[in-house]
C-alpha cells in the first residue's frame, strides 16, 4: 500500500510484482522496466549468489543438477517430465523418476512452486517462485548474461517477454488470497487460463490477463468464447480500460485501480 502513494496504474502493478524482493526496494526508481534492465545488467552476478547462500543455509550442496532445473523451469519446462528430459539430455540424471527428489528440495526451500493441474490428481506445474530469479535464470539460459557481454536490448527483450507472465501470477495470487481460493492450472484443449481459482471442488474464478497496449475486438471475442466454457465468475485484467476496443460481455474488467481497491478492502476485513 505504501507503494501506491508513489506510483499509479500500470507502473504500480509492475513494481509490486518485483519489489517483493527486498534487495530491489532501496534502488527502485520508475519506470520499472528500465530499472530492472539496469539492475540486471549491473548486478546479475549478485542475484546468482543469493541462490548459493540459500542452499548454504539449508545445508544442501547447490549442484549442477539444481542449477539446471532452475534454468529449465525459467525457460518454460514446467512439468516434471519436461524437466527430467532436459536433465537426461545433459547426463545429469540416472532416471526420469529421480528428478522428483530435486524438485521436492527446491520446493521446500521456496525456490520453486508447484501448482495442481485441475482435474488431475498428483499432477503439477512448476515455476520459479521469485520473478527476479525467474528473469535471472531465463537470461542465463538464453544469453549466459553474467559471463558474456550482453547488449542491454537483449535484457530488455527478456523483461518484456517475462513481465506479462509475472503479472498474471501476481494478480492470480492476489485474487486467490483475497477470496480464500486455491490457484490451479487448467489444461483443457485450447482452454488454458491465466487465472484459475478453485474452491472446495469447483472453479470459482476464471480469467485472462492481457497486459498490452491494445486489445482488438477479435481478441475480446475469443476471450468471451473461451471463458463462456466456465460456469463461474469471469474476469479480464488489463492495464487500463482504454486498451479495450470494446467492453467484453459477461466478464468483469479489472484495472490496476480495481486491484488496489480489492487489496485495500481485503486488508480492512483482516482482524
């Protein structure tokens, strides 16, 4: 809430995503994307060292296997089988099943999170918990940016690619906390959701996040069609209403100001 006194709208949401990392707070100056670009270019090795410190605290050796898992997940390999295949191709695993012990260790340390796949028992998707670390490992995977001279344009391209997904996670986590629901991953043909929040047995909120400059009529129609398959509250999160070429039907539009009000109301209800 303190941050909302300094920045507004789209910048508020983007800054809120990354400033959960204490090391970023003292140095932050808007705009967030330019700040992140400069920070990663100058302090990438420091970010990597934080991981080693976490493992030392847990008395776990940070092996090449753990590093490779973080690289693979940051690069989009979000299922255990995909991660195992990545490690096997690099001769870092004896068998596909042995990846589970490494995933459990990373999860217990809070470095990765696992999200249940809706309707499938004991099936999960994995992601790097920290948006900053996710960016770091993605840049390492693509460009080895802490070892090789990397143009600022490459770092900015990675930020622009990753940031919308990080906003999705931030908004979904916020709504899950406010409404007391559980995040799940919906994996139906052509019906993957950015936001899927489950109650005791059923989906309670389904939504999309479109963090972009313009959302055309045809795209809005596709969003309406996708969300029509779900019998629950439907939301569309956008940077501001001006990006919409028309208002979607039967879907609640949420802007940064709406999210701020939702968060404030939740805090007021908290004893």
